[in-house]
């Protein structure tokens, strides 16, 4: 799932993933796993987010062992 940036009529911006939507509202999981509901009538703009939703610099806080395990796992998905 791609990240999405939503702007509402009152100028608020939300960054996360849309996890559910119907004809009246959508549910969005924000960075940090908070789930919110936004009325479709309150939305003025929806944009696909080009950057990762992962916190910048997060990988630098992990030990080399965990980074290597992550890279091994990601590589196995391509096989």
C-alpha cells in the first residue's frame, strides 16, 4: 500500500495509509499506527506520497545484525 497525504477543508494534513473507504468516509492509519476516520466531504486534496512512511534515519538506530536480517528477508521476497 502506498502512503497518502490528505488535506482537509480546515487545512489539516494527514499522512498515512487508507485502510477502508465507503461512500461517506475513509479510515486512515497514520504514521504511528493511529487510526482515524475522515469524512469525504471534509477532504479537499488527496496526494500519493512519494517518500517512504518509515521514519527517516530509523535504520541507523538498528544494530548491524538486524539490518542484515532485514536485507536477507527483503532479498528473499524477490526470489
